[in-house]
C-alpha cells in the first residue's frame, strides 16, 4: 500500500445519496436526539470544535471502519481544529473542505441542516422504551 494511502484519513469522497447535509434529501433519517449527540462535531469561526472532538462520520460507513462525511467536511470541516490538523499534516487535501464539482447543494451550516432534517424526538428523555398495552 502506498505511504499516502496508509496515512490518509478515511473519508467519503462525495455526499452519499442520503447524506443529511444535502438540501435535496428528505428529513427523517435520524431523531432529534441523534443530532444533539452530533453537535460536538461542529464549531464556528472563533468557537471551533477542539482537538479531540469527534468527527461526523458518514452514516453509511461500516461500524468500526467509519469514514468522515464528505458533506460535513465541506460545510463544517474548517471549524473543527482536528480537521485543520489533518489537513496541515497532509492526511487529507485542503480541497476536501470545499464541495466538489457536480456536488448537490449542501446546507450552509449545522443549525440549518438540523432544522431541515431532524424528526421530532418522541422517545422518553431517559432513553427507555415504553410499551402500551
């Protein structure tokens, strides 16, 4: 395996057909609490996600072999200090932080994406499941 491939950060090359960052994808992929859990993957200019913050994985990645979401990288990657380091050391090209040619339209930021995509959460706050009889 070439050295570059061994050292690169696994990432999706473009948003998948059901990527929540895509404007043209219908809502309802995940309940609201899932988006709350993913909030730590994003930052903002001057309030970047810190080194060590989780990265937003492509939801069609295999568990244990996750790849960074291409939509997330293009929209929120610059505001994640861990992603900046990965770019600075050459583990992904800086171009991964921009939508590629022919990509679908992406949401402008995490808040817009969540507002457009999150289904209302109907699960109890304690995470338990209640059965009706």
